[in-house]
C-alpha cells in the first residue's frame, strides 16, 4: 500500500542518517542512486521517493499512518452481528456466579450459533470464518471494547435438564417429516425464549438490589445433590464400602446481593446434618438466617425482598414457605416479598 511504501523509505532514511551518510540522495550499499533509477530497482514511484525525502529533510513527518487507523470503521454486517449477539445473550445467557461473564448453555456450539444467526438476521451477513473471528475479538476475554460483555459457551451443563427440554428432544427424534422437525424446533425455541425471559427478570432484580440497596434486597439459594456430599467420602467406591452408613450432609449455597457490600454480594454456605428436615423447614431457617446476616452487617433492612430458588415443590414451592414470607409482610418487616422459581 501507499503507507507501507512511504514507511519503508522513511525508515531507510532514518537508518541512513544514523550511519552518517549524505541525505541528499538514497544510499544503497555505499552507492548514491538518483530517484529515477532507484524507483525502477525497488518498484516504488519516483514521486514517493522524492516526497518522503522532502518530508524527512524538513522534519515534517516522523511516521506515516493510514487515515483510518485511529478511527476504525465497522461494516454494517459487523454492527448487525454485534447487536444480534447482545440481544441473543440477554435472552439465553446467564451470568456467571464468580466472574463478570455471560455463559451460553452447553447445547450451543459456534456452528449452531452461526446457523441461528443466519436464520434470524437479515442481509448483509458476515461469513462463518468472520463470525468466529468477531465472536472472539468482540466478546472474548481479551476484547478491546470493554463495554461489550464477555461471552463464553459452557463446556458442560451445570444443571440437570428440565423435563420439557428432554421431552422435546425425544419428540424430535421421532419426527419423520421436515414439517414436524421445523415444528419441534419452533417449540424448543419458544421454550428457551421463556427460560431466557425468566433469567432476564432475575438479573433485573439483582440489578435493582445493587443500584437501590435502600429499597431492594435479593437472596438466591440452591441446594446441592445429597449423594455428592454425604460423609465420609471414599477415594474408591468398592463393594465393602457400599453398606456403610454415611453421615448426611446437605449443602445449601446462598448469595446475598446488595449495593451495600463492596463486592455487591456476599456468598454463604449452610450445612444440614439432619438437624432440620430437608424440606420447607430447612428453607425457612436459611432465609431467616440470611436476613439476620444482612441485618448484622448493615443494621437495617430494605423495604422489598426478592428471592430466587429452584422449582422444587417439596422445599420451596409450598404453603409453609409462603406462610413465612406472608408473615414477614404482615409483621411489617418488609413492604413486599417476591419469589421466583427457575425451571
């Protein structure tokens, strides 16, 4: 390009000056060449050789830069890809609990993501290789524009699949025509969209607790699978250990989200060795302890309480838990209490 040719000539004149050669002409291996002959040797126009030498002698230019280097311009297809990717991640992504990252579900791959992009976005579209490059450069960990979210695709599913997803997958395997497959895909898309809306509502409630801590408090809690946490934990599972009686150890993780904390949240874990029944009694006790923990840290409670739990009826979605939450409002501890259940 023109800028590259000028830069080569300029760098050569700089090195020529360092070695003390005459700058009235270009010196190559101890021989001075005129502009006309040198242009034929190096395939650079005589005009460029003269203009670079003139600029260097006058001290006007220290480096040649392309006019668009400081002002990068994105194509329309690139801008549409960025907008689509942000909206898609808001619908189907979830925030990582330990890092500022949006995680897409494990059923997605970059190839699947590109197919969805082609079906949902109107022309102009980026090519598949450009799609992969932009996904890494615009939304990767080393992205330049930090206003865009960091997005990664989970390698595995951190949660068990919901019954409706499994049922739709089983139905798709029995489809025999293209129309049936398209109908099943539309049902799966609608289901994932509803899940994304529920996830987005929870993120909105979390942001309310961070932005307005005097008015909102957000609590999220979820229990671990009992079979993974019973004690003792043997290094090898053999038959002679199969009949051992183990100490039940039910682990429940909880996150208090509030703008009053320096890190905007506080993480807690509770162990239940069957001192509480693994049902509503345990959940009510944990909610009560979380409220006590927040009150001990800050000395006051906000007006609105928001809770997020899983969709387990035995532990969370029952009359005992809702009776306790109603009592919190009746006793004027909170003005309102909302509870969301993920799928």
